[in-house]
């Protein structure tokens, strides 16, 4: 659930203080780049199976 007004308006990635925000993963919509890649791989059919 996104509670931050900036995250609601434009998203955490466009916020001016995203690098200093201690709660970006708790009250905002921030996802670390490696977490986003894992989520995309898991969404693909057979994405979590080794080659």
C-alpha cells in the first residue's frame, strides 16, 4: 500500500529524495532493480527454471 504523497503522484523513482528516503520500500512503491528483474523472470513461463 502506497502512503507517500510523492509516490502516489509520480512514483518513488521520480522523487527528488529517493536516495535518502529510509521508508521508500515501506510506504512507497520503490523496488530495487534486482528485485524487479526477479519479478519479471518469475512472471515468464518457465522463468524460474535453470537452463
